């Protein structure tokens, strides 16, 4: 990739090798840096009180 993202999220995802490909990386980066955006990393957490996944 020749584009260097400005958003911390994309920088971390790239540095950890989680970015396989993206059709328009610059537009995604612009959206992430322009305001409130969310992302899901696919990881599930456990509820320690019930010892089961939190969905």
C-alpha cells in the first residue's frame, strides 16, 4: 500500500497485519478522521460474572 492513513485505527490495523485489502483506503481513512465512527474487530468478550460470551 502506498497510502499512509492518518487515523489511529487504520494505522494499528495495518501494523498488526489485519488489513488484507480495501477498495478505497483514503475514503475510509477520511471517514474515520472526520468524526465519530465505529468499528467491530470481531472479537467476543466474556462476562466474568457468568463465564459466557457477551453478544
